C-alpha cells in the first residue's frame, strides 16, 4: 500500500513523555479521519506525523490544542 504524500501532515509539538505520547496516539488513532499517526520523542521538535486524506493542518492543530498540547505545522 502506498501513501499519497499530499496526505502526510507533519507538526512540531511539545509532547514530552511516553505517557503523553500513548494518550495522544490512542485518541488520534480512534479518529475516523486519521489513517496513521506517530510521534518521534527523540527529535528535538517532537515531530507528530499524521496520514489523513480529509483533515487539514489547522484541524489537527485544533485537536491537539484541545488536548492541552502546543502544535505547529512543519514545512
């Protein structure tokens, strides 16, 4: 299965712990508009990568802010 690169959304976050990561990924994985998601805690930007054909960067930022996280699009 191939992933359309136009559907990959990448963000800088303030996710710091494995517990925060598990909580957030569990919530995002349950979202019907998200096909895949991952967080790289070893990266200085704590990169969140999401594959979604229907959600926008702003929608993802809003979802994370509602959960108490800072999030900004990486370009």
